[in-house]
C-alpha cells in the first residue's frame, strides 16, 4: 500500500508534467530567441512578419537564406510527423 507521502509526490510530478505540456501546447514555451512566439504570430497575421524597409549590405541574402532554411526544416518536420 502506498503512503500518503508517496501519493503526494506522484501527484505533484503529474501536476507539473500537465502544466508543462499545457504551456507547450498553448505556446507559452519556446526558444530563448522568441521564434515560437514569432511563428505563432505569423500564423494569424502574415503581414506582420513581412519586412518592408531597407536592408544593410548582405542582410537581404542572409534573410532569404534563413527563410529557405526555416522552410526546409518545417517541411522536414511535417514529413516526419506525417509518417507516424
């Protein structure tokens, strides 16, 4: 038979796991650089993610390459999840 203390510990662990998963699902988690928040914002309002100003030398090429890399990573993630 489990003691009250053991049941309390398991309840605490289960509660923390539930809280962490809820934060992850709702988008409160994310990377330190804020990419998860930006990604969620772009899903709802794509025009807020478009840059209309001038670029510094080399910045436009970098931005395009980074966008290409992120698109490829996203496509790979979709392929991995589609297999399941």
